C-alpha cells in the first residue's frame, strides 16, 4: 500500500504543495550537479602537447633532395627563414594520404616542395599542395646526402602516425587515438616512434620496416601502446630513421 | 493515456520537466565547451572537434547515468516518482547528445581518408584480441544503435504495437547499452587520461547505478517476502480491518503474479498489480475520482472491472474475492482483462476511511 500520508504525484494533475519544495530541491541539485560535473570533466582534459599546423608561417616553399625510406622525405638544400638547409621534412598529402605517387619518380632528384608545415619540437613535416604545385622536379644536380648509421638500438616508446603526432590532431597520440592513427598509416602517412629516451638528441624517429620496407602491418596492433622495439638507427639530416625488426615489437606494461 | 496517437501529450509538468532537463544539459555543455578552455589554457588548444566530441560524450554518459538512477531511486523512495514520469524525454534527449558525440568523432577521426568514414570506423582498428588498444569504438556503436532503437520505439504507439511485455524486454537493452558505454569509456579515453578527475566521476557514476539497482533489488526482495501469500484455491490477503479507503494491499500470489486489492466506498475489489501501460505497480497508487491511478504515469482503471474509463481502452485482469471471517481472500486464478466482478461488501465495523478513522 502506498503511504496515505505521503503526497501522490500524477503527471497530468497539478503538483501537490507538499511535493513542490522537494521537487525544487531535486531540480536545483540536478542543474547544479550537471553544471559542476561539466566543469570538472571539461577542465580535467590533458594538454595535447605542442604539435600544430603552422598556418602562422604561411605557405612554405623550399628545395631539396627527395629520398624514400620508403616514406618520402626531402633533405632541404635551399631553405628560407623558417626552414633551414639541412632540415629533413617528412612529406604527406592532404588528410590521411601520402604523396608516394609524386615522390617515387623523383627519388634522388632535386625537387621543389611547397605546403604547410606541421611541427612538434624537432619533428618537421610538410603537407604538400596538390599536384606539381606541391612537388616538382627542379633543374640541377642533386647534391649527395649523408646517411650516418648510429647502430642497433632497443628503445621503449610509442609508435604513432607522424601527421597527427606532429599536430594535425590535438591530441594525436595514445590509445584513444589508435583507430585514427591506424587509418593514417593505412593511407601511407609516415609512422613516427616517440622514444622515452632520446638518441643522439632526438626522441622522434621516422619508423620503417627492415630493408627499406614500410612499417609491417603486424605492428599496427601495437600502435598507441607503450612498446619496446629493436632496430637500426641512422641519421638523415636532422631526422633519425629507425628500421625495426618486426618480431622485436613487444608491449610493455 | 491516450485514445489516438499524438507525438507528445504536453502538460505543465512535462514542460517543466523538459525545461529543467534542458537547462541542466545546456549548462553542462556550456561550461564544458566555453568555460573550460580558458581554465585549461593550453596553447595550442585541444582541437575544437575533439573538445566538442568530449563534451557531448561526457554529457551523454552523465545523462544516461542519471536516467538509470531514476528507476531504482523511485523504487526506494516514492518521492522520486515524478522523475520517472517523463523519463522517456530524457532518454530521447540523451540519444541526440550521443549522436552529436558520434558525429564529431566520425567526422574528425574517421574522415579525411580515401575510405568511407563509416566503413573506416569498422576496419581502422581490428585489434580485437587485446585489451589495451581494443577497438573500443565498437562498444560505442552498439550503445548508440541500442539507444536509437529505444528512442525510436519510446512512443506509446510502439508499446501497443509490440505489446507491453515485448516492448519492456526490448527496453531492458538499456542495461547492456550502459555496460557497453562503460566499456567504451574504460577502454578508450580512460586509457590515455593523465588527469584523474574524469576517471573518479566516471567510476562514481557507474558504481552509483550499480549500487542503486542492487539496493532496489534487495528492497524488492524484502517487500516480496512480506507480500508473498500461500494457498491453492484461495489466498489470504489481509485482515479486513486493515484496509483503508482509497488504498490497496498488494499480495504476491504463488504463481508469481501480484494482485492489488482496493477498498473503495466500503467495498473491496481486486485487480492485477501490473498496469497495462508499463507494468507500473497499481497497488502503490491510489483511488482518484473513483479510479485506481497508477503511480508511474497516471493511467486509470475502474477497480470493479479493470477497464480504463471510456474512451480509453486499456484493461487489466480482475480477481474474485471472498471474506472468511475477518480474512479477505483472493482466488489466484485471474479473470480475463476487463472482466467485471461484483465488489465485496465489508461490514461497516471493519471499514477505515481515507483518514484512517473507523466510522462510528
């Protein structure tokens, strides 16, 4: 039996006086509670880090030598105020796409590249303009580029997609971002390994498979996780390239 | 109650309910979206698309948590019943907030590739064999599909079309959906979060839902023990002197059904305790304007025949009663819904008025 002394609510009838104060308190708690929770949750978000599209630089155009790791790079030979000679730029297309079709025919040649810079610390990437406006062969002999072997390393860190990490998305790394990172890598965006310890002054490595192959698909399960990884490190300009042994990828707790 | 189907039968209480709900949701989103960036002060800031997705996702979780707390709260304390009254509007609003969250995610993380963004959502991460890095998006997809189904079938038309038992079973999917949301958050954003305020709120919210349901279930069990009655042909309900005019006594019959025995104008009548609308406990209602009124949504029935007053058509089963000495007994075999039964006249000496007084 319902308690006769208690007020009884019927939705389509006026609310009884005895219930009104109670309902007012509940409504106030609901509104204040949701507002407070919204504030706390909103302010509990982590810093996405320093990476960003450098639209403030404007469109950048430099010249350099195209290399394939197999992911395309440009070793800048003629720079500008923002991008100095000796800089190594990873090249990507719009969105989650690569520029392999344009870069492969120019491997080892001098080329002019143009686009928007993505930058996170010493990690530099150039999102190219469309067609020949973004990447075109240049007249002249390509100067030889150094590649300095730094030996075999075992490192701990995270494999990310280079573009989101560099600032296309903020945040652009971690497990919550894994599907997006996978989609970028499927699209041919260069993967980047973020090491917990720097090697030769850098914590970022363009990461590839062995012998100039792309990152093996088997490594995709480890994207966004804290892993240990082994491979050969070489320096190409201001960028380190890590050629991993696919079997060495091990998830760390 | 309705004779014809109209989208919403608005009344003042529904307007108020929706107004308060919208103010709460609006303020949640406002402070999350506008106030928090200035407090965070990150430079460069979190992407607006991600910020928006998080705001709507967090809001949907908070709303779903509140919605799931209303049911057990109302079972534990009937003063919360008004929150139950228009809960379906709350649910539909939650679906819109959740869809907005999903839209921001899909249009950001899964766009900009050569693949269709909806296909990408399903194939981008297929690491189903591991916990860390599990494609948690799939839990969100499941929860959203369920929520959309529940919202789409929330109107009384669907309840009538599907029949209340089927409708009720479908709407129990809210529990797997909530568990799925918990998994979606646990394997997603919580894996990356360094600041723990969100984690703490999430855990408290999810535990609160679980705890309230547990408490309500224990309370129901205790109540059922007190209500259970034994007997084969006739089952004892209560002493005739214990009835109060305008109110009911509920008994749990050996066959598992509940009967509500009402005293009205000195006569006893028995109907099923389950409202034909959403199985609301009719015995916990009271008689208003000579009609049993359900405490959940105010559906009404003539206690003598289990029928809603014309032009409404809802019906519930009735039961036969008899008086053995001072003991009121009920025949556990229910009559078909809407069967008229002559009320059982009880001696004046046993009658208790609405005020709890025995007439002179």
